[in-house]
């Protein structure tokens, strides 16, 4: 499990602001499930999704997501992983390949998290941020993700990665404005997705 607790330039959970928030959120709570829920709900509800709120800058480092209070789904998953890891809870990264506008092509990757809960094992959760038509919740052992697969070219991978995908980090680092990023969302073909996800 140690690789799901690592710190990195992206998941910089030893940053003082992340440690302070992680400990504040977990104050008085003992179970991994309860800590995971409060961290999930905080990131889901307190960090604004870049597109929903049309907010800049495009963030990628967990500490920057916290500082600017905004991020794409990928960036929000980086902060959630950092908060969980700061509390000693293993957290990883999951991806779906989804239709951007729910009508078919074009497609893009969508990022979210999995947390290891002693009572249930790995549990996937999506802190993207709720809006009309999106109602992601923390209800282990049942998943309540933001999106469901609708088209043959979409994909939901069950793999749990210890670090975010390189293609995702590169996309986030290549843009500073939310609208630029929206026009260049990271994607891989369905065949590639089956290999790397």
C-alpha cells in the first residue's frame, strides 16, 4: 500500500496548508471511512469545478488546487488524494473515457479517486462537484459516481493507479485558462485506454 501513500510534485500532501486542512477535517474522527467521507465532501463542495464556475487558473498541483479553490476533475482528485494520504489513508486514481457533451464523439478522460477502506477494500468516489444531472455521493460499499457509461466508445476502468496519468498532468500544465483547457481535454483511443487505464 505504500505507493498509494507517496508524496510527489503533484500530490504534495506534506505542504503545510494541506496538512493543516487534513488534520482539521479529521479532528475528532477515528475511522478511515468517516475521515474519507469528510475529505471527499469538502473537496466536492468547497473546490469549484473550473468549467462549472469558469474559474482560472488551471491547477494541477494539490496545494495549488487548495490555494486557488478551483480545479478540473483531475486536479480535484489530486487534492482529495493528498488530504487522504496526509491522514495515512491509501488513495489512488481512476479514469473513465466519456463523451464530452453526452452525444458521442468527441471524448475525453475523466478523473476521480479510489480510497482503501479496511471495512470494504477499495472504494471509488468522484469529487468532481455536483450540479444538475450529477449527484456523486460517498455511500460505501455502493458507488455513486458522477457519470455512467452510455456509448460503446466510452470506458470505465476498474484499475486503481498510484499516480495520475502523465497525459493528464501534461494537459493541465499546458494551459492557464479554463476555456483553453476545455478545448484541449486529454483523451486516448479506446484501444489505448484498455492498455493504460
